[in-house]
């Protein structure tokens, strides 16, 4: 567990609490006339804001502060806030890996979160979410936080946010993934360490490989093979960044039979060997 006590920039009255562990950051800020720096995020961010004055810019699009609101920022999006009055803001940040796990549990296209990144809340809804977020911060602040509780509360908060969002959308069917594609994503999460071939998944779903490829391209703008490979690659990157996990252990964990095949796979996607990647991560 890491407690962060400093936050640069702006006119901060009190930096509040900042705790990070297990790929989750909880942050509570007391701010006045505060502007964050423009940055491209590599995490998924949920922000609860009470201020009625200010603006949040996401990918150059301005969203006015109007009181109790939720703000969502996806990995890869640029974002910065400009608060114009004293306020309290609550944030939960999760790594892209954690976000993808939660996202795949819902049958919605990621366009949903990009098209509706900011929406208002009733006082009751705000207080309920605030309660969940502060519980996450409370657990993270412990000397030895219990990770299953953090995972459970983070998942609950994420699903509650999406429930509130989808209840406000009249054209939800435009963002709902086909049943087959949603089942495909869930199967990848279940079997990517053992099954790397598209044929396994198409057979399990009782569809052709071409049909699965068409769905992946139409709704997710990628290939079905890349969906599998990207999941394998993300886990490989995670394991190789751990001092306790060797290249051989990573290779075996992800279902590769020999080191050369794993190295070729890794280099083809990241343009560097597993050894080079591991050395960079461990040194940091």
C-alpha cells in the first residue's frame, strides 16, 4: 500500500487522502480554483464531483460542471479539469488490465463510455456512490489491505456507475454487443492461457471463424485473433513486470510450449524481446 501525500499544480486547500494498491488508486481532493495538467491517461478514471463551476476537457471536448456529476475517462484519452470554486472531488483510478476485466463482464461497446463520459446524479445516487468510493479508500489505507474486498467494492462501484448511465440512455441497443460477441469475450477471459486459436472459440460458440471475425471487426474494430493475442500480451506484460515471475514461468503460465515461440510472439507485438522488456520493468 502506498499513501500519496503530494499532488502538484493548482491551488489546493488540502490534498486529502491518496492511496494506491493492487492497480487501484483512491484519491480525495479538497480544491479551490484548481486546474490539472493536460495528460493522456493510461488508466480508467471515475471522478465524483460536487462543484457547479468549472469545466472538464476530455479529448478536446468541454463538459461543464453542473453539480453532482460522474466523469469517466478511458485509457488513452486526454483529460484535464478546471475547478472554479471550492469543492471536494473523489476519484477511483484502475489500471487498463483491471478495467478490461470489468468491461468484459458487461455486454456493451466501449463507445458507450466515450459518448456519455459525463452525467448528473441525484443527491441520493451521489451519496450512495460516494459511500462505495470511500469504502475503497478506507480499505486501501490499511496497513495490509484485503485485496478481495478491494476487487469486490471496485467491481460494485463500476457496475453501479454503468447501471446509472444505461438507465439514462434511450438508444442503449446501439451500444449493446451481439450475444455471440459478448460470449466470445467472456470465453477469451476464461481460456486465453490455454487456448490461443480462433478455431477453439468459434467451435465453442458454434459459429464459423469468418462470422466471428466479422463481428469483431464491425463492433470492436479489430480482428478476433487480435482480441485473443492482446489478452495474452497484456498478461505477459503484467507477469514479466513482477520480480517473482521468470520468463520461463510466464511462458508456461500462458500456454507456450517453448521459449522461442513465446519470444517470437512477444517481439512481433512489442518490437522487443521478453528479456529486454523484463529488464526495463525491473530496473524501474
